[in-house]
């Protein structure tokens, strides 16, 4: 039957595309359905034409490391390892009291020395980020420096997030550069995956229903049938989609937290940005959590930054004004302006128990759930979940 598939994957971010690619490699007939007009989800590289070379700017996910073993294996299969580009190691600056300052200048060194020994004995399990890192850095250091750094990493208040979801230890592949990107940013990976798959973009799903032989997925373009489905959307979107087909799972997912991030990217000529090259800016106060710089891969003529704003505080015009004020540039210097809204998980106390309950309900179901709301938010965490879920539902 033309519209029948072994597996339908809902969502074309890195998790959904990686899941579909695994299915395709296993000779399954698979379709990816994406609500938006573009693939990639949080992988979103804006590309600007330039006479010297294209200039890209990351609007979401911005860093991949040589400790991401599953990602490296995927890149090898896609033939992308010889296209990797190294990232220059630069420092972050901190915005505090309306000034850009070095992060070490904000530290209380004596307090750090008298607390850091706990790093070797204190366990992350069953502790929040705030509880764990306050103990090993000291309360002043945590409140004035580290809390803002963790907020920047997660683009949300991080103190109540389970500590073991941040900075999970993984072995590094020292034959690969420590961190890397690609000629037109990390969306290069998404494009390579998409080339291997059947994808329908701009297809909002109206309903998912169970049938005797699998699922019926209704979109604006018609009805699709599948033996199995994989939901690779943000967690609350998954809850809405599964309300009819899997009400108990949907009910559990509705307990998960989620936040919205308003990201704004700018591109300027090098000579118009007085700030020295930086990895980015961490905000100790103000309207944004962080900004991430394109300076880690130098371009002959252009520089760019993406600011991740707290939601609902500023209009688009006010965001641009704030960016220009922080960077010390005129609005007329901005050559290109980009906007993107991302939805991110906001795990809190009890998150691991919630996921355990969801996984128990998934047992023996022809449904897979993948994304960045399980063990952690890094790309490798997403691919780890893809690996385990595919193993569970694969024929």
C-alpha cells in the first residue's frame, strides 16, 4: 500500500532523523513527517552568502565534541568525518552590572579552594545542579558565577535540574579534534541525513489512532498507516499527539517541564564590532541567558552572535536594541538579522522517576519516544536514546 510504512517518525530534528536513518539502514520502509517547513529542529544554521566564503551562524545547537561516540559513528557512516572543521578555543565573557568582564575576575578564590575538594567525593545522583555545585564551588561563587553559567548552558534557570543530566562523562576520541563543526555549520549533518530519507515537511499531524495492525496518522494531506511510530517532538507536543492512541503515556508526559527560548542572531562586518574575539557571553543579569559567537571559526570579513533571550520580556525591536547596547554597535551596523524560537525540556526534581514511569508504559508497545528530555540534553544523549529505543522496537 502506497501510504503504509514499517515506521513513521514524527519530527525531523536530530533524534527523528537519526531514528529514521537507523530504520532505513535496517531495510525498513520509513517516513519522516515534520510540521515545520525545514528539517533540523534545534540544529539550525543560518547561511549568508559572501564573496570570500559562506558565513554560517548557529541559531540553536552549536557544539559537538570528540566524546560524542555515537555521533562520530553516524558521521563516519554519512561520509562526513573528512569535512569536519576545528573550532578555535576562545574564552567566554560575563555581562555583570552592564559591563563585560572576565569570568575569573568574578570568582572568590579562597571560597573555591575551601570547597573544591568535595568534587572528589560528592556524588551527583539524587542532587540538583544547585545543591551539587553550590557544595563544590561555595555559595558566593555559585550565586555570582556558576549559576549563571549553568543557566547559559541550558537556556533556563538550572538550579533545580538533576545534576547528573549536565556534563555526563564520556571517553574522548583523541584522534578527532576536541570540538568541531562543518563548512556551513552543524546543519550540514542534518542535510546529509535528510538526503538519505523520505521526508514530508510542512505536514501538521491532526491525529494518531491505534488500529489492529499498527497506527493511522492523519495529516492535512491525507492518512498514513504504519506498523510502528517514533515520536521525536518536544515533550509536550508528544503528549498532545499521543492523547488518543496512548492516553496513559500522554498523561505522564504532560507532567514534564518545558521552556521556550527566543533566539536572535546578528551578522556584522568585522570592523564594526569592537569586542575582542570570544566564545560567547554569559549574562549574570539582564534579558538573555547567553550569546554564542561565530568567532570560534574565523571568517575573513564577518562576525556574528546569537543571543538566547528569556521569553516574553522584550519585543523584537527591543531585543535588537539590547544586543547593540551590549556589543557597543549601532543598529545600522547589523547586516543580517535572524529570529528563531526553540522549545527545550525543563527537567526538575523527580524527572528520572517520571521517565522511568514512561519507559515502563512503553514496554511491548510499537511506539518509540526519542528526544532531548530523557537522560540529558546533549546531542550524544539524544543519540543514546535513539539507539536504545530502536533496539526495543526493531523487527
